[in-house]
C-alpha cells in the first residue's frame, strides 16, 4: 500500500484540527449563549422583583392611607358626638330647670321663683345656642339618623321655651316627659353611631331582680 503523500497528511491534519476547533467553538458558543441567557433571565428576575417591591410598597401606602383616613374620620365623629351630647345634656337641664322654676312661681309658696325666671331664661338661651352650634358641627360627620334625633330633641326643647313665653303651663309635665324621651333617643342614636349598644336595649336585656 503506497504511503500517503505530504499533501494528504496536511489535508487530514487540517481536517482534524478544523473539526476539533469547530466542535470546541460550537461548544464555546453554546455555553456562551447559555450564560448570556442566564444573565438576561437574572436581569429580568431582578427587574420583576424591583417592580413587585415597588407595587407592594404602593399598595401598603394606599392601605395605610385608607386606614388612617377611616381612623381620622371616626375620631372626628367621636369628638363631635361627645361635644354635642354634653351640650344636649346641658340644654336639657336648662330647659327643665326653666319649666320647673315657672311651675314653682305659679304657686303661692315662695315668690323668689318668679325672680329667678329671667336668669333661668338667660341660662336656657345660652345652653340652647351652644347645643345648636354643636349640633350643626355634628351634622357634618354624623348619619341622618343622629341628625333627625337631635333635631327632634331641639324642636321639643324649643317648644318648651315657647310654651313658657306663651304662658301655656298646663302641659309642662307632659312636655318634659316628651323632651326626656327625645333626649334619650338622641343619646341612643349617638351611641349606635359609635358602635355601642343603646341604653334602652341594655335596660330591656337586664335580668329582673329576684322576688
């Protein structure tokens, strides 16, 4: 068998080298592509994580703002109701004292009650003015139920003052009971607004004393 020529040897050598080099280059490029894809995936993952973190923070901030807003609204409502219930009690006492003073003045027992009427009227007027001021402030943050109850109490207390001015004393006791009922209803409505059980419900649910 004839020996291969020098040109054939070089051809085979070059072929082997090229084949090996091609395989190596192919493997290198494949690995390079995988690494590039891995870096791109990692970059995408980092970007997605950044966006997710940003969205999470935005949601948390929005929720915190909503919670703070609801808390602030409840505090405003609470403060307004505490102010108006105090003013309501003072107005109720002032109207009751005025009607009681007038009733006593009608009896020939002690004429000093007649002298007290102007002072009681002034106290009553101031108490009613303050109550109406607080009632208006409460109307801005309270429900229609509370506003209606407060308006009814105000109407009856003003009616008591009008009856006094018009010298209609015969219905004073009946009117005082109506005023008390309206005041109690307004207080129950305000308790309900704040999430508390009404006083009338608590009274009806209380067990009767053992006989």
